């Protein structure tokens, strides 16, 4: 079983290494660029979001001190 795990890990590492090559990154960039162009051509719009905007608004602190029974 240990050999199976190590060979699977080695395969994952090889696949990940392939994803990090310059040519693979260029392919990903060109694919993303083509998808963005197609989206914009269909009438889509890209909205810019300010860096300080979060999807999860802050919550009110809840008093939990001493809430656990002794």
C-alpha cells in the first residue's frame, strides 16, 4: 500500500511539475484570454472590485467566555 501511495504522489508531482512549465503557463494564459474575449464579445462586462471589499461582512462578537459548563 505504501508503494501505491508513493507512486501516486510521484505521479501527482510530475503532473504538477508539467503544469508549471513556461509553455503550459502560456497555454493557460492564451486560453483565459480567449475565454475573456468571447465573454466580452457576447456582451458580458467585467466589474472591478475594490481591494478592501469582502464577501463575508464582519460579525458582531459573541460573548462565549464562560459558556462551557464546569
